[in-house]
């Protein structure tokens, strides 16, 4: 039996105002092809299927369309909630999906409901552990104010005890930060109560642990793995993206790059030349520009070329002293100050005139309101 582990899709995400819809479509199509090519039996998605509690309609449709196609080639699918996922959003289709062996685990009412006897394995499908899950009386935790780290450990121990009676290999899922994991810029910190990270020791009894939340693919040890997000969500995620296949051994499959991310630094002329080299009209890369000099707004427009999507332009700020000689400050009008400030910029007469008109409109509006 072959199992594929992935996580952190973040369907519906916007990156600096740009949609990932087409990128996610390409990934999900690739994932279907990979499932067929690898003869995968079980798919595990370890949390953060969506990027927000109220995902866009296109993201919901994409999710259900993928499941409808994927289950044609799989025996089981396990979807566990992450910290970005809404319990109600995931559970609204839970009963229908369960009839097709698509198991959605978002809430915890009974630990027995998290344990699935599937072929050669027992899958312990544990979602993101919200604080109320840990403190609930259903878990036989007697103290009202329990130490949360002990509570998390106890939950995994209780689940393991339920799974081991089948005398099979046991796979657990989790959506949390394990001590020693390397994070990138795009994760938002998970705190369960006041706990930031969990010791990997709580997983010592399991044969494999399929983790989500950290976007960098990595292994905590041989059997505790983060698959990582399938696509980058920040410029810091330069590592190759993967999904993991669990069979007789654990194997990484590289995910193709569906969108390139570049950070370009240098002078205006250097940046402009570098941008020309990475132009791709069919699939423009996302680019973050950092200039080591100050340039005018009109020159910045020259960097906005076809085939490149610039998400941010950072400039080196230079401060200089500016002294108003022999001027009575009390006699200065707001427009006088604005004109002096505009003189410091490299602007054309037309640009200066337009800016002054806009500024005058703002001043008059403020004066009217007061």
C-alpha cells in the first residue's frame, strides 16, 4: 500500500494582491497525475487546505473538484484541519464525502473517530489541536487547567493505544510546530495556549508522522516529516517543493515550479537588465526589487515591463539637510511647504503641476471638513 503525504495548500491565498488560482490548478492537476503514475492508495493532506476561514468560492470549487477526481484513483483520502481551516467550512460536506472514503477530520468529539484501520496501516488522523480540544472532559483530563503540552502528549498516547490493538504499522498526522523545525517567512506562528513548539518525543511510538504547518520540506528524524507547502508563498522559500510517498521506504517527489520567484538587487540600470533576462509573457515570474539608489517615480515606471510581475520595489532612502534660509516659518502656507518638498524630487513640470493640483484639493477638503 502506497501513501502520499502533502499539506499546506492554502487554497484561496492572495500574494501581495495576486491570486494563486492558476498556480493551484496546475499543482492539483499535477497531483492527480502523480497519484495515477505512482499508483497511490491513500492520500493524506495534513492541514491548511484553505488559507482563511472564509475561502473564496473558486477555492471551495477547486477543492471539491479535486476530491471528486482524485478518489477515482485512490482507496482513501484523509483531510485534517490546520490552524487556517474553519471547522464548519470543512465539515459542511463531511458526511457526503465520507460515503466515498474521503475522511474529513476537523473537530474532535471522540478519539475513536480519529483512528482508521486501512489495509496494512492504521491511520491516526489528528487535526490542529485547538486548546478546547485538549481541555475537553471527553478526553478524561481531570484537571480543569491542564498543562497543555502534557495534554497534547496524552492525546497522542491515547490515540496510539487505540491504534496498536490492530497490530499494524501506525501513521499519525499533526499540524503543529515541532522543536527543531526550520520556518520561513510565510508561516503564521501557531500557539496552542502559550505553547509554541512541541517535543518530537510525543511521536516516538509511531511508524510515521505526517506533519503540516511548516512550509519548508524537512525531516525532524527519519520517520517524522514535514512535506512542506507544494508551492512557495514567500521569497524566502527557495528550496524545492515536495510531496512524500510512504511505502517500503519514505521517498520525496519534487513538485514542479509553477511560478518562479526572484529577488533582484542593484542599481536602476542593473535591475532593468536583470528583469529583461527573466521575462516570461506566458507565465510572468513574481519579482521583488531592491534598489541601492533613489530614483524618481517616472523612472520606476520604466521597470514595469511585460512578462514580469513586480510585487514590491524597495529603494535606499537618503536623507539630507534642507535649510529654509531667511524664511518666517509662521508665514508659510501648507502649499509653500509642499512646493519646497517637491523641489527635492526629480520631477517634470507637468508632474509637479499635477501634484500641486491634487495637494490643493486635499487641503481644501480638509479645511472644509474642519
